[in-house]
């Protein structure tokens, strides 16, 4: 009797979404989200009568919202109807939490099971270290975000309701709470937030929301668990590094702005000393990725603008609603440079050794980010030769770091320049995470082959 022929290997085909690596899926979902957001901004009743916004303007605004940047070609409160404003802040909320996070929450509502591959994608989206607990983490993120925004809105309502009335005041409070916590940079308050430069309630509430949103979910949760159960939950090295770096950047930024702008008649000059301190603190917080400002940024000195560009480039923290190269990346780079100057071989942070792969990854992310900014800046200079060097550099870094601050330049940039900034905002939102993970995967794949070292290459 002849032997039975083996059964054909019928491995089930996986869908395209299942075959994608986490950074690839994030890039695809944000791209699709941007296209959908653009389509929504083309709906009737989105723009105010008389607002001349073309398709590129709407694409730019949609990208700015979904990538939580805040750069605008026209005043959001004047160019968009109430429906359009709600749509924009809703897109910013989705972009801040992450489209994938919302998809998971929807899966919970319909009772769909989330497989391991999807858990990996979600862990990458929120910078979670434990894939197994990512679903519980996302539930906590969602509830915590709503609670933080609700608390901020309640505080802002104490000022906005007496000023604008109950309905309009609550709307302004909720809008700006969402915008600040998600580091979105959009504002629709009549007269702008500059009128609250000396108002501690509004300024400090917005600053608190911006800092919380920029810290990152994991750091906030770690701090809360340590506060309530200090023996069981210790502060991680990453949380300590993040809190220390964030605190130092806020302190240095505030002090330098206060010193540089103290007598500037266009910014802090007309304010009394307490108002100067409050406004300097706000301007020290906002370049971390927020985009709101209580003074005229375009009136700042060149030294202050350079400082803001540097702070925007560094940005917020990993797993947060902010952009930039991230504070942990900056801290690792500075620590590594200091180690080399002192002649020490390993980078030590709070009694723990930082893996060399993390040092290489930090350098890779910063290099790629700098190349992205430099290339885009050159393209903007070429397409908008009549605009100033400093103005375009500021605009480029603001878009790449998804900050949203502007020297009143965005509306002057032509359509090719707006398309460049649109791509830059998109890459700025997904870039650092995508680059880091992509290089991490490659390094894992290439470990099987070791090449002989070469010590004759001169560096420095």
C-alpha cells in the first residue's frame, strides 16, 4: 500500500494589518487618520462665512489637529464655526490619546478579543514596557485623561463662566483643557490667551495641564502609585530621569526668559514683577510642545527665540502627547557626553547602568531628527525666499516638534511650504518612536554576524 501523501500546509494568511510591525502600523493609522480628518474639514458648515480656506489649508489644519501641533493658517475661533471648532478639538483629543488607543477601547465596548500582535502594536503606541498588561494600562490612560481634563476644565470655568456666561464659559473651559492637556496649541478664546498673562488661575491651570500631558502616561501612573503605595511601587529610573530633566528644563527656561525679556517692551517689560515671573514661567512651559503663549512671541529677542527653538527641539517625554526628540533622549546624550569628558566607560543613572543600545538609539533619533529639520528648513527657504531666516527656522522646528508656536508666519507661507510643514508635522508625530523601534529591530536581526573592529577611524 503506497504511503499517504502529506497534507498540504495550509497556513492561514494574515491580513496586511497583522503583518505590519508596530511602527509601520502607527504610521499607517496616523496617515489614514489625517486623510479622514481632512475629509471631515471639507464638510459643509465647518468654516465660518467668508473664511477663504482652500484644500491645502484644510489638509494643513487637519494634520495640525491629528498630530496635536496647533499651527494654523487662520485664527481658529474666527475661521471655523462652532461645529468646526468642536471637530478640530475632537481630532486633537484622538491624536493625543492615539488612534490605536481609541480602537482598543472600541474593541472593549463591542466585546472583541484583542490578540497578542495587536497588544504589541498598542504597547508601542503608549510606550508600555509590558505587553501583557497593556489593555489594563489603556483603560487607566483613558479614564485618567478624562479626569485630568475635567479637573482642568472645572478650574478654567471659574474664570471663563463669569467672563463669557455659563454656556460659552463651559465651552471655552473644556476646549482649552483638552487643548492644553494634549499639548495641541489650539485656542478659540476671543482676544487670545494673552489677556490672562497676569491671571494665576488661568495661566497656572494651563501650565499644569501642559506639564501633565507632556510627562507621559507611564510616568504619571508610576508617580501616583508610588505616592499611594511607596513601599510596593518605587519610582522607576525612567520616571526619575524624566522628572529631573523636565524640572531642570522648566527652571532654566523660565530663568533665562525672565532675564532676557525683563525690560523688553514688547513682552515682559510692561508687566509688574509678579506678572513677569508668571509670564516667563508660562513661556518656559509652552515650548515643550504646547503651542499656547501669553505674550507676543514675535516680539522676543533673538536670544530668547534661540532658547525657544532649543526647548522645542528637545520637546516632551516619551509616551506623552508632546513631540521633539524627548527629554530622556536629551538626558542620555548629555550624560554620555559628560561621561566621555570624565573618562568613564558606562553611563550610570540613579545607580543603574544605561544599556549601550539605548545610548546608540538616542544618538540615532537625534541625528535623524536633526536631518529631518535641516532638510525641511532648506526646502522652506527655497520655496519661500522672501520670508526671514529666523522665522522659517522657528516654524520648521515648531512643526517637527509638534509644538505650534509661530512668529506670525504660518499664514504667509505659500502652498508648497504648507505641504512641507504638513509632512513635517506628520513625521514629527510618529518619527522618534518609529525610528527608535526600527533600528532596535535591525540591531536584533544582525546580532548573528560579528565583523572585525576598526580602530583607525578618527572622531572629533
